[in-house]
């Protein structure tokens, strides 16, 4: 009897099978990536909602929204500290000392026991689509969410500084400050020089010298809480020395709606901080400068790694996805608390 020989695959057949597998993988990977991004975007949306609800719970307890920064400005604590007890982080809150500062040299965000707070990376403050970074390659952590400082700049003044006759959305080239749900740097005496509004002579118990971060009452949001932005995303600075997203520091703990989300031509103005090597960063482009001028004053803009836009929470706790193509007038209107405009973020 003739033995029956089992024939294996020929080289051509094997190559065809490999090609089919490669095609199937090529078809499957984009679907997997879309599912992952959808899950990340949903987690990010939930994080924003938790922060917005924490702010509302703080308002119930104290009668105001969070202070954007402490009344002594950049370095003695931001809204992040005040949010901790409402984000199941009471122990971290108890560790932080000297919020608001009692002199010009008192413990800051990286001093003594405060360092044990500012080295923590909190998942609720981190978008899963973002890439985690530490400040300047050290141990101090950066995060992805910031509070709304209004429609102009961190000085919460008209832009260009001193302009008149415009509107909250920029009629006639003058963008007038339309109020904001959170306070930042508000000392008018320093604005012309483009400096920080942190007082140099703060003394404990003297409310007239602490100029920064004045907490707003909910009654000041005359546009309505459902029409006013509360929290939005930023991208953590992608290179060493890029301070964007370093939310323990006042100059990176907020955003303004002066320019639209993920704007590739408008710069973040990180006065007092740094931009690192971000000029070479192109995915997406993130323009940055440390020079605050009368025409482009200190600010940080909304940015994310989500395709097509950013997640944002309103002052009533609702969350929405805002497209990069939103009009600048609608975006600026959503940044104001007292502008009286129609926001139209879905347009």
C-alpha cells in the first residue's frame, strides 16, 4: 500500500494567511482605540463632575465657591487644597499647613509637611487620556483640571489691559471682563506692569491686604450656574520646565476662555513659571510664553488629549463635551458669570 503523505502549507498559502491576519488586526485596532478613548473620556467626564459637585458642597458649607488661589496669591495654596475634604482626601487636607500664608516666607506648597501633599498624584484630578508628568522632573505632581478664571486673563481685567468700549465677547477689539465664579489675581495696582497681584505686606487678620482669590457667592453668578463654566481640562506640561497643569501653584490652577479650546495659535501666558521646550511640541501644538503684556496678559487656556474638544463642567454640576470648533464668542460667553450672553456651546 502507498503511504499517504500529509501536505503542509505552501509558502504562498502561509503568506496569504499572514496577510489576512494583518488586515484583521488593522481593522480591529482602531475599534479598540476608540473604545479605550470612549472609556477614558467617560472617566474624565466623571472626574470633572466630582470636582464640580465638591465645589457645590463647599458652597453649601461656607456660602461661597472655592477660592481659585489663596488670598496671598500663587504659592500658599490653591483651590486644590480646599477641595480635598470634599474628594475623600481629608487626611491630605489635614497635612497641609499655612493655606493663605501668614507672611512672605511662611510654608508654601512644597515646604515642610506640604511637600507630602504636593507629591501625591490623585486619580480624580487626572484625565486618563493625559500623560502624567512631574514638575521639572522632580517629585511635585501635575494634574489635568483647573477652575474658570473668566473670559480674559488671570488679572480678571479687560484685555488689552485698560481698554474700554468693548464687550465680554470682544466687540471692537476690547474684551471686557464679565465676572467669573472663581477669584484669581485682582490687585489693580500691579496690572500695568504685568506683575503678580500677591501682596507683599500681608499680615494675618488684615483682610484688606490679601487681594487674591476672593471667593464668590453663588448669587454673583447672575448668568446662571448652568450657563457658566466651572472646571475644564488642561494638558500637563509635556517637557521638563513646562509648568502648565501644575495645579498646586496659582498660575497653573485656572483657565480662561479668551481663546477657544486646544487653540494651536494662541499662547498660554505662564508668567512666573516656565514653558520648557514646548515650542517643539506639535501633537497638538501648545504655544507658550512667560511674558505677560498689556495685549496678552497672564492666562492658561483649555486643552486636552481628547479628539476634537475638551470636557468641561458647569457650575451646576453638569458636564459637557465642547468642540474645538466652538465659536470664540460662545466660548468667552460661557466663561463669564455676569455677562448676560447666550452661550451656545453646542453650536
